[in-house]
C-alpha cells in the first residue's frame, strides 16, 4: 500500500457539496395556473427524470410576463423550454422533497450540471 500523501492540485475544480440527481429525461410538460394573490398567471414546467430507483420530477416556475422563454395565449401554453428526451442529465438539487401521495422525489430548486 502506498502511504505517500500527494499535494492537492489547486487548478482542478472542486465539486460543490450537495445532493446530485443523475438520470435520463423521460418527458417534458408545462401547466399554467392563476396565482392566489390574483396578480396574473404563472407557469410550471416539469421535467420527468428516470433515475435508478424510480422517477424524479424537476419543477421550474416561470412568470410569462417577465420571462421570454415561456409564451402563453390566454390560459394555453404556446411555447416553453424543453429538454431533449432520453438525454442523460445531472442536477445539483438544493431543495428536495418527497410527494406525499405518489412517493416521488420532487426537486424544487436545482441547477443543471451536465
């Protein structure tokens, strides 16, 4: 066994701490809903990601008034950001929860790593 301690390479990127969810994008869907305070419409885009033990849902919320990537006609969604299906992705999740009814993992806040 090699007991030599090697110095840390300072140039190599250090991965951020957190929970990483790796899987394959299975589906994209979007829903429009009215806000409770009556200030207009909001859009939730859900990406369904197949992981080894099950399925995770990554939910992103958009305001169609300020965000140009989402287009709404009345209460119908015309355009929303889609991820390529069957593409492998890694998401660094900062807020996770488990759905009470389905038991699925829901990623409330996260960022796409790869």
